[in-house]
């Protein structure tokens, strides 16, 4: 009976390990896809947003809008790419306005080149931090499963040895 059990469980365990290895490799690709997806949805909208608020020079509104976009797009990307994982963002996405960088008036025209560059940089860092934290959570889940598989293998080995000793002992008594 023990032999049959081991013949059934070992291939399943090996198959699960192979699936975990594949998931770890895929996770790195998903990391890149999530980051690129967020970037592609948010950054192209920046020029229009900056132009929209150029007259009022409402930098706080620009930051609030971008933060909202990031939260929405990040949630969509996580749902699309990491639906198989239970991830949660432990830190709220928050861009921090730079005190010296905002709209500028040059020769009577309102420009936002430096603000655009600052926002792009902050968005990039935010995306990197956000996606890294999520992928780290996923990797932690995978490592936990891998550890559980190893523990199961050790339990099976330990109890199979114990059962073999009992069987050997019973045979000797006959």
C-alpha cells in the first residue's frame, strides 16, 4: 500500500514543483508587462493633463489626477496579470509634488517641460516600487508553497521509513 501511495504522490509532487518553477519564471515576465502596461496607460496622457491645467497652474490637481490614474491602472494590471495570486498593496500610491518644480511662465507663455520630466520620473519610480512589492508578495507565496512541498516530502519519507520498520518488525516476529 505504501509503495502505491509513494508511486502516486512523488510524480504529483514533481509536477507541482515544475509548475512552481514555471510560475516563478512567468512572474518575472509579468512584472515587466505590468510595469509597461501602467506606463503606457498613464504617461501618454500627461501632456494633455498638463495643458488642461496650464491656465490655473493647479499642480496639486495634476498630482491628484495622476495618482488616481495610477491606482486605477495598477488595479487593472494586477487583475489582468496576477489574478492567480492574493496580493495586496500595503502602501498607497502617492506622488509627492516637488516644491521648486511646477508650471513656469517664459515670455508670457506657461510651460511645463520641467514638470513633465519630474512627473515622468516619479511615475517611473512609483511603478517600479509598486510592481516590485507585488511581485515580491507573489514570490513569497510561491516559496511558501515550495517549502510546503519539501515538508510533505520529508513527512512521507519519515513515515515510510517508520512503516517499513514496523513491517520489518512484524515479519521478524512471524
